[in-house]
C-alpha cells in the first residue's frame, strides 16, 4: 500500500501544469480552482505555494481515511508561519521524506523576512532536494504561475545574504486509536 507521503506526491504530480490566472487571481482550470478553494482558505491575490501543499495533503488524508483536522488547523497562507505552527506540535525535522513539505525562508540583506516558499518533496541527494512546487516558474523561483516538478534546490540550512534558505520539512502523520504514530 502506498504511504501517506507517497500519496501526497502522487497528487502533486497529478496537478503538474496547472496555471494561475496572473496576479494570483485563481486558476485557468476551473476544476483545480474549485478544489483549492474548497479544501483550503485560498483567496484571490494570495500566493499559493502553501495552499498547493495543503491541497495535496488534504486529498491524501481523505484517501487514507485519516483525520486531517489537526494538520488543517496548522496551515496558513504563509510558508514560514505554517512551518512555525507545525514545529510547535512536533511535526518538523531537518530530514526530508517523500511527500513531506519543504519550507524555505526568504532572506534580504542577511535578514530573515516573513516570506518563504513551500513544496512537496519528491526525492533528494546528499546535497540537493527535488520538489514539486505550486506557484513556481521555469527558473525555480518562489514567484511563479505554474505547478512544476524537478525543482532542484540546495539542502543547506546555512543562511545567505539574499534568497531562499531551507528551514526544514513538515512530515504527514498517521493516527491510530486517536494517537499520532
């Protein structure tokens, strides 16, 4: 049987090529637009990388007949804030897993900003992480217009003067008899 993380990655890949209406005004594919609005709190004008991850997890939890309520309460529209919420409940680590959510924080002039980026982990090497991203572009940036895979980023947690710095990974959890396992 597929894992919860594997299921999340499968959904992420199913949505490859979905494109936003410019300015984060929704999506050209009306079915995808309806899904992301139904299962998340996405609204026109919002950056949507976290909403994309949220949608993939929601659909995976539904497939596994698992309760999504604890996880759903921790998501927000911001990648850095979402990471902080999940860290507070112990769902984060510095090691990737398939289907986990990778979170980066944006640095400007050596100072952490409240902006970031989120993506679904596909695979990794010792030095790089490969992801499926919503709200990305052909150069791999955090500002974009499409769901794309094969995004390659450093696994380094070292702060840089400017750009995205990896914060960590959020892992999906399974419940058995009311307990997280």
